[in-house]
C-alpha cells in the first residue's frame, strides 16, 4: 500500500487547490480521492515482485548459490569445483598429472601387432606383393640433371655415361 503524504480532509469538506488567498476551491469530495487512492493501491498490489535467486521456483540450493556468486571463484566453490583432495602420484589411489605420458610398456590392452590398412592412398600401406614402376617413384634430382623420378634420372645418367665413354674411347 502506498504511503500518502497529503492527509485527507474530513468527508464532505471542500479541498483547496492552489493558493488559498485567491479562493481557489474545488468541491470534490474526500470519497473521490479515497477511491482514487484505493485504485492506485490495487494497481501496486497487482505488480509482480521481481524474482531473486532466493525466490525462483525450481532453483536448487546449488543453483541459487551459483546465481548469487560474486565472481568465478565463488561460482566454482558453489558447484564444488576445485575442492577435491585428490593427490597426484603413480599409485592405484592417486591421479596422474595432466602432462603425464605413459611409456609403451605401461599401456595395457594394446594389441600385440598392429595390422596396417592396405590400400593405394598416401595414408595406407601397400600390399607386400605391390610393385612400383620406376617412373612413379619420386627422387631428388642428381646434378646437373633435373629429373625427379627414378626412371628419368636413369635416362639422364645413361646419357652422361655414354658421353663419358665416348670421350675416353679413341676414335
């Protein structure tokens, strides 16, 4: 209910509005003003209360604590994050450090052999009976040649050998 600063006159008395020295008098009754005040009070009563973390229905104790948390540390505390007493170590009752990398022998449940995926792409293994033609095998050029596959390099070397043999054979 609103608090009204202006007291109401007794019922039936005229209400003076403005400057009383100029005889500005209205004959509205107190009943009219009381009715207006009642209507204002009714409107105020129908305005819903703004919910708070404590008044939200369905919110759990933890949820309310998170909503009321003043910072990230308080929110983590509300949900129990970072409050563990778990010890770092290497036994069955301790946890491994986050940067721990096991040795191959420490890994359990691994297969004794790893069967490769056989295929023809760069991410698969070739079958054991697979052969490559010399023209499909990449290689670094043998200077001063420029060829970059085995077949082309052999052709360049053959030409260089023939040129050397021709230079040393008597004509």
